[in-house]
C-alpha cells in the first residue's frame, strides 16, 4: 500500500509539472519586433515604415521599433535582415533598389531578394516622374524628345545614384525613344534638385514624393510619370507611355515589408494579416497619399511578383550595361 501511495504521488507530481514542461512557445510576438530601414530617417522609405509600423503595432498589440541602417543604397539593411534569425523579430521595409535591382547591378552582393527574403506585404507604391528645369524651356514629353533628338549628346538627366530605379527609368526612356542622353548620378535628391533649379542640368528623374512639392511650387516641370496610367494623386501629369515612342513603360517605386527566409508559417501568416489590416486604416492611407504614394491592391503571389520585378529591372540594367 505504501509503495502504491508513493507511485500515485510521483504520478501526481509529473501531472502537475506537465503544463510547464510541455508548454507551447510564447505566442508571437512576445517581445519587440525590429523593422530595419536601409536609409536615414526622414526619407520616403523611413516615412512609409513608420506610418505602417505604428498601425501594425496596434493590430499585433506589440512594440515595433524602427532601426535606420543606411548604406550601399539600402543593401546594408537588407543584408542584416537576410542574415537574421528567421523568427519574425527582424523585418525589413525596403524598396525596389535593394530588394530586386541591386543583384543585377552589384555582382559582389551576397544576397538575392527573391531567394533570401520572405515577402510579407506591398505597403505602398508611387510613380517615378521625369522632370525638366524651367530653364530647359520644355513643357511636354514630346518637346523633351524633340529637344534631345535635335542636339544628340548635348543633354543629360540626373538621378539619385547609379543603379537606382530612377536611373533605370532614364535608361528605359533613352532606349524606347532612341535618345542620346547622358546620365549624371547625384548623391541624393537634394543636390540634384539644386542643379535643376539652377539650370545646371536640364532633366531629372525623381520619385513622386520628392518631386511633388517642387512641381506644385512651379519650380520643376513634370513631363511624365513612369506608371502605365495617370496617377489619381496627380491626374494632370501624363504617363510617359502616352507618347508613341514610349509605349509599354510601366515602372513603380514600391515599398515592401519582408523578413528572412525560413520564418514559421504561422508567424508569416500573422505578419501578413497585420500588415493588410494596418493598410486598411484611413489615417495610414491618407498619410501615404499626402506623401505622393498610395496603397496598391494586394498581390496574390508575392514571391512570383518579386521574380518578375527582378527580371524587369535586370533587362534594363543589362541593356544599358550598368554595373557598380
């Protein structure tokens, strides 16, 4: 009887311990989530990340922390996320440049976006815009094409750097319209804007959010946007594709939330749902629109989208023989 009681007591101890011994891991997220942005504070990528993260934090009932890690055109931030533990606690808000373009430009890059990143949501998109300095005395896409063709090799366009989506749009315009136009890379938008306003360079390519204040102020002349159709935010600016020589041009600067490959399926599902819920918030949509961007329709197959975008920009880079 004594032995039986001891056995029953031992069994009772095991049962009492079982819930803690075999407890499920803490529900995600049980600690702060870091969102890496590969650019300094204050830029368009940083703005999108902060606007969406603030709303996602409410949905997830968690703390989301933005970490700005600028360098190599966003690639340093992307590399950190690719190398992070795939548990959902280190994410990236990035753009075309570091996610799908960089691998075609920089042969020494250690990651490939479609292979090494798990896409979670397209957060926002905005067109690129080809602009002219008022001193160029060009007001339309047709006038731009005529002016460059009349003086081959005498005109140039500026962008915020070699291998950016802005640079590649300029190269695509050159290819489509058969233009002899020199690319001048700048270290950011500010010096390019200064040279355009001063008439030191006649043409430039911007993301809409950077160009819009100067367009509204009448300091830059918008010639055309990069998306196939006019933007609802700036319907008065034509699409470049409306010009007969530029049919088929359809590029966007987009912002994506992604994490490292190998995250648990339930974590991926939770993050995707939280992002989509955040993007439905009217305040989020309004803040993005005020910055010249809009929330795109959800993409059913994000991995396929990444592969297609990689191929689209690689073709332009290869044709223009762009390397860093």
